[in-house]
């Protein structure tokens, strides 16, 4: 269980880092090209969410294949554990993407807590 938990945490922070880093560096590029950096930062944060999710889960369709295979065999075999684990990894990466997006949104809007 320790390995699974550490994988969940890593997936969360990889997705978070991809959204935050890509948006901030992209905004710097927008600044260098005389474009509005805040507008581009929000646009990049929104567009990078799906790519951060894919990168965090490994960039392959294997997790989705595991979910599909084990759900079908799990109905008859009674084993749902691998499917649930893969689903939780996807949720963890998705949450990292969303947290990154909302942090960028918070920065761009300039509101306080």
C-alpha cells in the first residue's frame, strides 16, 4: 500500500507541476513576444490540463486498459482491486491538474484568500 500511496502522491504533483510550470513559462514567452502574459497564462493552464493528466499517468493507455479488463473479469472473478487502484491514480492526477489550474486562475485574477 505504501508504493501505491506514493504513486498517487507523485501523480498528483507531476500533474500539478506540469500545469503550473507550463503556464508560468508560457506566460514568460508571451511576455517576450509582446502578448498579454496573464491572458496566455490562463489559456495555457486550461489547455495543459489534459496533457498533464496524460503525462502523470505515464502517457499510455495501459491504465485505461487495466480498468477495462479488470472490470469485465472482475464482475465474474470478484476482483476489483486493480481497477480501483488505476481509477484512484487517474483521480489523483486529475486533482493535481485542477489544483494547478485554480492556482493559476487565482494568480491571474489577483484575488485574496
